[in-house]
């Protein structure tokens, strides 16, 4: 069963808290999403979403974007979950996020989770026009850093900037003549006007007035037969050369076709292998994330976790960096920081107790890790996320006449 509680709304957007209490491993019937763009972040629990052929495992460290009218299916193998759904009209989405493509699922780092919690707090402040919209912009900015594959209106490459580098002007061509040197002299065989100069030579002997005999008048009767034989031999040679060239061309074309076929086969095989490897790696990361979030006993260390997943520690370590872009250690600390935020939001008074409960070496270790992921100390986050206490109410004294 699914229920949605409205938290706040404004021009072009609606914010809901969505709760699902289903408990089934099978996929739901296909259903189309609404006509809005939806940004969904998990607050508690885990579930699966299917669009197309690639399912996605979603939890507090993974969110998703839903396109208008997109067909989607869900499965809840781990029970219920609670999510925050931010729906934006297509017009508002284009204005804030642009029209470029986005990734359907994305990693939720510490900064994005903090922006999520600040949005929820702003939703209860009553200041929709400024406080809530500003928190929404902060959340969307962090989300687009994880999902946008091109410039957005808020980035330097969007409408706020050119996004392109101005072309560099071409340098003038370098002269081959050294400055200060005299111009090259014209060639000795030409005059200033460019006409060739002829050198005087010995005078030609006088020619006879009788014209020389033509070749035809001196050719023997057998010349015609010799010329015909020569022509026939040349024709035969040319025909043979043409046939040889055609044979070579056919052989070359056959070789090129065979090479192209072999290349296409090798490319298809490599693509299939890469796809299978990527799918197996993503599945491995999903199972490791599940163990870390659920607090499985094997998740106490990298080596026992690798044994639990039946892979080598090297492969497990590389899989996180390849799939999520962060190390396994970073992700594990990210999960612990999320749990620390839950406690701080509830006003946890003892940081030393919090550090011990979450497996940190001491309070200083907790503080360093939280500051690295969120940019704030636990004490500052407690003030930031805990609602300010209401001022005490002092009723005014009544004035009685007489």
C-alpha cells in the first residue's frame, strides 16, 4: 500500500512524503508516471525500480529521476520504505535543469543528503516563496552535479555563460627573409622584365633547299607487317595486364570483406563481454551495499565482506570505484554519516556515545569523518537540523478596572 502526504507546494512544484508498506519480491504491474519530472530520495528502507530492462536498487545512498509518462515497476523485497518526492512541472524543470539528458539513477553523497534534510526542514518553516525555494535550488544543484550529462542553466556552460572557449586567433605566417637582409636577387637566367636571356652560340650551318625525304617514302614493303605484329603483341599484353589487375582487385576486395567481417565479429564479442562484465560488477556492488546498509556481520571489514560475497578483495574494492566513483571505504563512511545525521537531527546530546555506537574510534574520528563528507562538524549540524525551541509564552496580566 502506498500513501503520499503533501509537505509543501509552490509555483510549478509539489513536495510529498511517500510511504510504502508493501512486502513482495515480485514486480508490480507496469504503470506510467505522472506528467511531471520527479526527483525521489529515500529517507528510510530499500526497494527496487525497473524502467526498460535494467533494475535499480534504491536506498538512502541512491536516488532516481522519473521522466513524465515513463513506464515503471517497483518491488519491495525488504518491507516498507519512506521517500521524499519532489515533482516539478516540465516548464519549471526546463527553466532550472535545462533540456539535456540526465542519468535515471544517481549516487547520493553526503552533501546531497544534507541538502535533502534542509529541504524537509524548510518545508515546515512556512516560508515557501523564499526559504523553501532556496532549499529546493540547493537540492537540485547537487542532484544535477550527479545526473546531468551536459550544461545546465545553473552551470557555467548553461544560459548564464557561453560555455565555450573563444577561438584563438591565428598567428601571422613567419617570413623566410631575415629582417634587415637585402632582397634576394633575381635568377641569373632572367632579366628585370622576366624574359629569358639566351646566350649567343655558334651559328647554325646553312640548310639545304631540298626538303628531306618523308619516312613513308623510305619505308620498306615489310614494315606494314612488322607494325601489325607489334600492335597485336601490345594488345595481348594490355589484355593480360587488365585481367591480372582485375584478379588482384577481386582478391583485395575479398580480403577487405573478410577483414571487415572479422573486425565486426570481434567488436560484437568485445561489446557483449563488456556488457556482461558491467552487469556482474553492478550486481556485486548492489549486494555489497545491501550488506553495509543492513549492518550484516560480514560488513565489519573488507576481507570478511569479500568472503561473504565470494569474490576477491581486489575485485570488490575496484568494483565500487568503477561503478559509483567512490572507494568502498568512502561508501562505508557515507552510510555511517547518514546514521549520524539521523541521531543529530533528533538532538543526540552525546557525541562520544554516538561515535561508539557507529563504530568510530573516538569522538575526534567521528568529527573528522562527518566534516569530510558534509563540510560541517556534528555540533554545527545538530544546530542546523534541530528545530529551534519556541520562545516561552508569558500571558499578559489582565487589567481590571476599578
